């Protein structure tokens, strides 16, 4: 198997742990994450001053000579499947997809195939340079199976690290389009009493809570105010439907990116998404507000009415800001048309 040797010197004032020192000083073009470096230490593929180093917690001195032996990326166990993809952009390091509703992002015990990763394994083939030592697409964020829209995937380890750092820093621009029950308007006194809800200039609803797995239903997220992970969602009204308004087209954007964040936050505010089987509740639109056909379409909408419309980030290799968008899918466009009529 093809291997490469990477040699470098530890700079002044190294961190107290070997893995952290290697992560700080390894050449950028080596594209090795701290996790990958820790694995190399475990495998005996790291020498310090000519001696094999196997303890990631060991101290290392400034001026130490380090050599890494990195094998070529191994083949992934995930099968390639010829599934059509809607590609918004592709280059040597990353690919941006308009994911359809109904497609799972990554294989799991319940969905071993038919996923976005299976499709990318077939599409990219030998173009994958390896992520974490394996030839596979680098998933840095996900959108739910039944949410449509823009998703970026890394094709190289360097791109994976760069993108993951931006998502961790919450510097990625993410806008979603959704259709919710009711209208999240600042004039609604009820919303003023919802804990974690506030309004910013421009009638922008801001929801600030903690999120964690539900205590009894592990497939759900729950709103907390102690413990969990910090989550902030903003939403503004784009259009209202019905007289009096019974639903709204809204634009949401994320300051953080937690599992089901938009869905659980809007449900917490009393404005669950139409069609959401987990958080939306079985709510009907008032027949006095919208037509019977619109009410029936909303009641029978087969998924959460949520679309990842815009994704913006700094290209991890070129350093240039990039921004991608995906049009609303047909099912949401049809629902909007019925609600307008």
C-alpha cells in the first residue's frame, strides 16, 4: 500500500499533550485532523526523535523531530449505488447537493442503503481522496430525511477539517423556508409569554433555549432551560395565508445547528410546521380561514414543510466566500398555491 512520510519539528511552547502538539504543528497541507493524528499514535505510526510514540497524553519538547507514516486512504465498506443527484456545485474538494425530501444522509442500521452517502460513493468514485483515512464523503452537517435542500459534503480530509471548523464556530450561513401553523407575529400577546421567545427589530422572532434528547422518546429533542446544548433560531414572516391568517410562510435562520432545531423551536413557540409528524401535532387549519382543498392539503402533507434554501460558507481550500441556494421543491410550491387560493 502506498504510504507518505511527513516530517516536521515541534515549535516553541508546545501544548502539554502529544496529540495536541502534533495537531498544532503538523503541516497544513498534510490535512490531518487531531482525531486522525490520535489514531496514528495508537497505530505506532508516529516517531518522536526516532522513537515510536504511542501515548497521546505524553509530553513533548520544543525542537523534537516528528515523523508520521500515513498510509493511503482505505476503501470504504459503504456500497456505491447509482442514485441520481441534483448537484449545485462540485470541485476537487467538496460537492454541494440539493437533497430531495425522503433521502437519508448517512447509512444506519435501519437504512443501510439508498442514502446520500451511497449515491456520493458512486458519483465521486476515485475522486474521493479520503476522510479520516478512508475513501468516503465527509459529512460535516445533516438535514433530516424529510427535509429538502442544500447540503455540502467534503471530498478530501482538508476540506472536511475546514468545513467542520466553520460549522463548529457557527459561522456558516443557513437559511430555511418553512410553512407553519399560525403566524409568529410580535403583535400576538401569547408569544410574549413563551419562555425563550423574544422579538428583534423587523418583527423577527428569536427563540433561545437549550436542547437535549427527550427523556422518554429518544428519537425526539426537547426544549430545556438547564442542561442540554445552547440553541438559537430566528424566524421572520414572509407571507400569511387565510382570513383570518391560519398559516404562514416563514424564513428561518440558525445561529446554532442542533438536531431538529427549527422544528422543535417552532413547536415550542406554538407554531409547529405543517406536516411535521413528530413536533407539529395533528392540527387542522380552520375551514373558515382557508379553502377546503387547502385545509385538506395541509392536513395530508406527507412531511415537515421545511426546506434548506441557502448555505453560505468560506471555501475551505480557496478561502473564497461561497453561497448556494436551492429552489423550493414542487410539493411545497403546490401547498403554497393552494393556501393562497
